[in-house]
C-alpha cells in the first residue's frame, strides 16, 4: 500500500465518522471522538505507510497522533536509526 493510498483511506475513515450516520461518535461536550471500531487496524495501516515513507518527520508525526500506542517504541527506534544513534 502506498503512502498516498493509506492517507486517502484514513481521510475516508475520518469523513465517515463525521457523517450523521456516526451517531454517538462525540461525547456530549463535543470535545472528543470515539475511536473507530477497527482502530487498531487503522493505526497499523498508518504505521506501515510511515515505514514506507521512512523519514524522521513521518515517525514523529505518528508518535504525536498515537501517543499511547505500543508501536511508539518501534517508531522511536526507527528515529534513532535514521539519526545514526
């Protein structure tokens, strides 16, 4: 899967979550959306796209977007490798 295709799929997922059909997707305060039903699959797909891009910026973006995910360790290792540490 190319990076562009992965981004398109993620964008479609976000658009689907913002539709009226996604009732209950927001807390009553409207501040936080629930994770999609296949959140883990989406995150892993995004990480594969980041690996294909293989830049420090891509890995840092992944870390910012998914701060508590177990793949953060792999992202940090990749950053270290790319920076020659």
